[in-house]
C-alpha cells in the first residue's frame, strides 16, 4: 500500500476529481526493464540500449553493482522516464566477465525499482592488426599473426577456405616454408562460449592473407 500526502506521483495527479476531495484513484507507479533480466548475457559491441516500461514515474536512475549490491555505480541519473530507453556506452574490459547487478528506479520514489541480478557482459572480439600478404623465399621462417581483444578469445586458422586442424593459436608458424604452403590464409577469432560450445557473441575474421612462396632464382641457360 502506498501513501502520499497530495496524491501526486512524479508530477502526476492521481486524484479522481469526480469523487471529490477525499476520493483517490492511485495508479501504482512502477518501472521495469524490458530488455534486461536476471541471468542476462550482454555482448559488448560498444553500447547497450536499456529499454523500460513505466507508469507514474517522472525521471529514472540506472546503476550497476560489482559486489552484489553493496556499492552502486551510476550509469545515468535524472533521465526522463518518458524516453523509454537510454544508450549506455560500455567501456571494454571494465565490466567483462564480472558478475553484475543492474537496477532502475524512480528518482522521486527510489523504492519503485526493478533489479536484474547475475548479469554478465562479454566483450565481442575485435581484431586490431594482422599479418599482410607477402612473398616469401623457400625454407624461410615465417609467422602469420593476429592481434585481437575480447573476452576469452579462441582462434582458428584456415587456408583456401579449409580449416587447418590444430591451428588454434593467435599465430601460424612455419619453420621452413615451402611451395605447398602457398595459399590464401585467414583467421577467425571468436569469444566466450556457452555450455553448448557455441560463441556467445559474433566472431570476427581477418582479411585474406595471401602467402606466395617463390622458387629460388636459377639460370635456365648459360651464355654461349
């Protein structure tokens, strides 16, 4: 049961004027996340657009906790509830892989709130650099590399569209490269996987890396 001296909630007059000065028709205020719930998983692709439903609320505050609600960090405060959404720019690594709580509440009546518990954010893979196409001499030592960031990264190399078994490192190493290694290489980088072994977030792929192994220079015909 809610009580209020003037029956005004978040600037909204909830009195029923047809019933006279003693008649009240309270519209129970509430605010609730629409796209966030307990046990949610968020792929961090740079931002997350909080959306919510509400009634009898003027402005809202959204907060996140790293320590099961002991302390709260404000994401936004005093945001108009009527907007129905807020885009949060998520800083990479700060929230990744941590157990989080989120809450949204009415600024006028903070007990009017919604809580999402046990939420995890995973940074989607991002490739910052990788080896470029090149020509190599036979028997030379060659390393193709991929530099990426994200949560719990996994790598898989391919040549000419065919998966290379066991090549799951950020690099592909040739101690003595040979003609048979000529081809078009690329690496797919995926992030954290779920209980079924499927990536939680979209994977990314390097550009094609063309590797050409040149034959040694030889004299085809001696001068006469």
